[in-house]
């Protein structure tokens, strides 16, 4: 039962965190772009999301330094 909110409300999703393209502007900011998105059977827990957030942040920092 994936659902989303534009506000500060919690989101329930089975999309693997940070597997979907994202952009504030342009075509990748469209919510209907599914290329590259990965799904998992279980709903993403807060612990899974935090681990993915830290991992994604490290990847971004590495990319900036190079």
C-alpha cells in the first residue's frame, strides 16, 4: 500500500531508497519516471532508510571530491 504526502507526513513505500531517479527540475523530477527503480517485498523501515541515506550521502561526497 504505497502512499506519499507532499508535507512532513510519513511515507509508506516498498521502493528501495534512492533507487529511483530524482531531480528538482527537468524530466527526472517527474513522479511517473520508473526507470531504474527497484522494489522490495517488505515495506521500508526507518532503520533501512537511515542506512540507505548514510550510504547515499557517502557516495555523493565521494563524487564531489573526484
